[in-house]
């Protein structure tokens, strides 16, 4: 149906932590890959307004002003929703959703998704971490 | 911080606390805290730290002001560069894998 220009081996939806890596791996394996991202592009330097700021340069030393916190109760429960990264979060009022059971949906609509807003801490895992479930699983 | 980051309720509590603190300092040495001699200041602050007959509002005000004073000082440029030697990227000197025998 589609012409060759619109035909792909793989289509990855979302360019976040998972989608970004999937797209990279698929491309490196030689698959014709389409990566879809609903959010804006984030350009180096210009789209990171707070990255080079020093801690004492934040007006409220990282704390989110009351008016913003009050309007955004859901994302305010995310540890990373602070003065230095709050511009990357989807505001509660921008894309509301129905919560039948409590569920804090923390979203970042941009290239890189929520990988832009994490705390930059990674654990160095050992073989034990990967083999644990198999070893510990009940028969 | 109080203007921007406090809820209206907390702002009101803070204001009440400020008034209670003024009254407390006036009752104690007949003038406002800001006019105290250093010795008088020490005496009142010690009494507050020991929570001796201190109205709840005044105590809450004191605790809030102290908390923000400490936070402001320990996150200031002077503190983080002169005292704590703030490094924006401390990583290169971090050794994550050290033999136990060297610890």
C-alpha cells in the first residue's frame, strides 16, 4: 500500500530512555527505523537553560514556588520536579487524565523524554543482579 | 521564600509567629529583638532552644527562620566555594572500586 519511502522495518514510538536505545540498537543492526516523538526537539546549550547554573543561582534554591506546586499536584510528587528541571515536565493541566485509582503519570514531552529529567545516578550492576531472579525463583 | 513558596495558610502562620516573637522579646527585655544587646539575644535564643515557656507561634517562627537561615547559608556561594569547596563535576576523582584491603 505505502510506497517505499513510507515503509520501515521498525517504528519506535517515543524517544525516551527505552525508545531511544531501541532505535539506536535497531539502526546499528541495519534496520530502516522510524522514531516518532510527539514533543519538541531539545537542542544542546540553548534548550538547557538551567544546566550550567550553580546551586546558589536558583532564586528559591531549588524549591518550586507555591503557585506552581498548587497547580501541579501530580508532578509535584515527583522527586525531580524542582526549580532546575521543572520546565521539562508535562504540567498537570496541559494533558489531564482520569485517575480511577491513584496513579501519578509523570511525563516529559521532548526528544529524550524523561531521560532528560532523571537524577543522573546509575548503579553498576554485577552478574548477581541479572541472575538473581533465575536463582531465587521458586520451581 | 515566604512570599513565593509558602501557602497562604503558612504565610499567615509565619506572620502570627513574627508578632508572637516580637511580643515575646518585648515581654522579656522591654524592647524588640533587633534592639537587644548581644547578651540579651543569646539569653532569649537559649531560652527558645530549651523551649522554656515559649508560645507555640513564636517557637514555630523561630524554627522556620533558623531552618531557612541555615539552608541559605549552606547553599550560598561563599559557603559552597570557600568552606565546602563546591565542585560542579566531582566525578573524575571518585574511585568507585577500591580493594577492601586499602580501606
